[in-house]
């Protein structure tokens, strides 16, 4: 099982969710803030420090993709 959080912050939410639902799951986080990505690396299996909008799924996602996208993006911009 692969769990992905496209705006993982410090990784706390996905780590807690994974522990409750699927402790053996593969966890991936994507975080635009480098400092938060470093913190998330302590809790998640793989963390990519980039914008979700610049993300291209790694080729190893092609088989089976992801089981769950934990999606709670920050809406801190305005038009």
C-alpha cells in the first residue's frame, strides 16, 4: 500500500494516519518548504521537496499508482 500526502508539511498528519490504518504502508510526502520537508523525512518513508504542481510521479508509481492521496492542501493565496 502506498500513501501520499501532496502537501505534507512536517509529515505528522500522514504519519499518524498511516500508523492507524496501515503501519506497513509506503509513505510519500511532497512539501514545497525545504525546512518542513527535512522534518517530514524523520516521519515518512520518502519526502520530495518540491511543489505539488511541479511533481511528476516517479516511474515506480506506474504499477498500482497510489492507494490513497491524503489531500489537505494549503489555500493561502488569493487572486
